[in-house]
């Protein structure tokens, strides 16, 4: 009897111990699950506000085409490659790159900064309400002896061809890539409202001075010269700006029914001496003259 009781008591204690272990394991599992759920449902802390950069916190001011522009350390958008706009289709709207108003400007430059000694070419657009530069467009070349503003066109089916160039030194060439003067045109030039006039041309670089002088030595027509009348029939014309060499001079007496003549009596780059005659003797005579010489 005692042995049976003892055996039953031992089995009960074993079952009780097993129940305790199961209960402890169950509690540990619940605690782990509860902790995991709490971890998943815990709200994230608010993000730390981004520290403003000196560029972002600087006081806004009107843009200056000559101002040095240093890129921000972090751009809002960095593209490693081309930017391609999808076509909107034929006969529809275009794609625009624009501002939201006309108070500012857009700058495109081929370097990492924009300075008064640019490391690359630049295009700058300003709106009509942009302070200091209203409605202005700047086309800038880089600071380089070979830099230039180059204008090119092509007809339908043709090859792109340079038409005009402004060199780094400021010479402008039309029809030439190497202009040698402030304006160097290779081709004909038409002038006038209807293009009815053609520009004179020559192998030399020439300038012209012309005038009309009365018998007393007074200038009637013309500029760029003075006249001295030292004696009867003797006149000296002095050019305000000397020619680079002696000019060619043509002179004729004022129209008269009597025989009057004008002769040159010495020509230099700065003066021309004229003698006027009535018959064979020196006489004060009104005359016209033209001097054409090298610049």
C-alpha cells in the first residue's frame, strides 16, 4: 500500500515539474513575441533637421554676370549623363527650361565656377525685372586665347558651316575664322535702306580727306584739316591726323570762265602745298581737293 502511494506520489511530482517547465517556456515565448511586437510598433524618432549651408542661408541678392559663383557642396540634383526630354509629338507644345517669374536669371557655364576670368564658356539670361540686368543676355567665352563666340548655320540638307566669329581679342570676322581687323568681312557689303549702295574696297587700307577752300584760305567744306595762306596763290593744308605715308592729292580750281589752275608743290604724310594760278601768274583762287592715303 505504501509502495503504491509512493509510486503515485513520484509520478505526480514528475508531472508537476513538467507542467512548471512548460509554463515557464510558454511565458518566455510570450515575452519574446511581446518584445518583438513592441519593437516593431515603436515610432521612429523625428529626423534631425538638416544644417543649412552658407549658400542656402545667405541673403538673397540680384545675380551679377561678373560675380564668382561657387557650386554648393550638395546639389539638389546631380546627373551623371545626358538629359533627354521626351518628344511631345508634332504640332503640340514644346519643352521649357524656365523660371517661375522674371525677377531672376538662368546661368549655364562649362566649368565648376563662374568668374570674371571664366574657365569655360557661359550663357546667362535675365528676366525683365532682374535688378541691374533687366532683360539682358550674356554670351561669354572662356578666358583663353583660342576662345571665341562662333555662329554657325546650315541650309536644308547642308553641312553646318561657320558664318561669323568674335575672337578673344574682340575682332569680328564674317566669312573668315581668323579676322585680322576689328571688322573683317570676306565678301561684298551693301549699305543703305534698300541695299542700294556698295562699300568701296581696295587692296590697301586707305582713308580719305576732302575739302573746299575759298581764295582767302577759309574752309568752306570738309573737316580733319586746317589751311594756312602764307602768300598770294600759296596754300598749305595740314592734316589733323597724319597719313601712314604720303597721300595721293587731286585738286581743281573753282569753276570759272577764265583759265585758273591748281598744282601740288610738295606732299608729305602730314601736309600738302598747293599753288593756284590765273593764267601764268600766282593768284588767289578757290579750289576743291581730295587726299587719299594709307591709314
